[in-house]
C-alpha cells in the first residue's frame, strides 16, 4: 500500500507528451524507456519521496523542490506536504528551468 499520494499539476501531461514526441522522433526505444522510467519514478514517489535530493537549481525557489532524475536527462520536480507529493513539472535537464514558470 502506498504511503504517499502523488498529484500531478495539469501542465505535467502536456510536458510528458512533448518529451515523448521528441524522443519518439529520435528513437522509439528511448521513448519507451522514458515512459517506463517515469512510471517507476511515480511508484518510488508513492513509497518514499524523501529518497530523492533537494533541487539546487538557481532558477528555482530555494529549498522548495526535490528532484527525481530519470531517462538520462529528465527530472521530475516535486514538493512534499504531509502525505501528498505535488508533482509540478517534468523537465529536460538540457534546458533551463527558467522557461517552465515554476
């Protein structure tokens, strides 16, 4: 039984679609790997979001977000409050987070 509930912001769906479309144009195996690893990240967030480190990106508010890295160059940005994990964005680490309006 999951210890935490993960709630994704509405923008996460469009970010995932954009990332998967990009990867599918480059490599279908990479797109499948992204999808599989994202699913694994969600499972791990439900079990223990504190296993992931704080994000120290200077474009983000200090001490607010934690990050879960996956698929070589993507990260899920989230906060934890009580027993709820708020997934705010899935970003490509090759791009600045300043563009994500967090």
